[in-house]
């Protein structure tokens, strides 16, 4: 069947977070031959690339620090029909990629986002995130630490 999903993780100096995040991606319930993990190392000076490779991720170096540029670089190298952009400090339930494939099996769906359960320690961060969650719901914005879309749609829009 080939690669159905390309999980693109863009990161800068997040080796400590990346270790746990990649472990949660490696432990997905989707068969391993149906997804790939790609890490765009956005100019890190820590062990980010080493950590990514140790978890079987393909590492793409991009020294220019810009999240949109890094995502576009990752998308260009991706082999999957579905692109999943994930944050390096996020941990996923083992069924998240399977669920994305399920949602994207409806040809009318071109993308979406996975809601995130933020658990910050600082009160100010909790208030800030609560505010953005309300704004997102009211404006029907897809937000969260994981967004996904069809690769051909992403490409046709120019990234």
C-alpha cells in the first residue's frame, strides 16, 4: 500500500521534548509501513538530529529558522498522501494517526486539526491557552499542536 501518512515534526533545540514525542509517534496503532516520521531540524545546536535518528525518523536540515519554511521543506520531502504537522513537545495517543486516516478516508475532507489537552503549570499560560481555545472555537479555526491535510492540496496551495 505504501506510505499513507508523513508526520512532519519541525523543531529547534527541543531534543529533550522530542525524545518523548517521537516515542509516542513510534508507538502508533497504524502499521509501521503506512507512515513515516520526518524531523525538520531548524538550526538546532543541541542533540535534536541525533535523538530523531535514534527513533527512526528521517532528518532534514533547514538552518533558516522559520516554522512555515520548515513545514514546506518537510512537505516537499514527504512521501505520504496525508501530511501531519506535529509539534515537537506534544505526545499523541496511540490511535491518533489511525484516526486521521479514518477521517481522511472521506474524500470531501481535505484536512483538519487534532484538539490538544494542554496541561501547563503556570496560571498565566492556562489563561492564555483558554483564551485562544475560545477564540478558535468561536471563529471555527483549526488549531492545536497537530494539523493535517492532503499532500496534493498542500502542494496545490503552494505550501
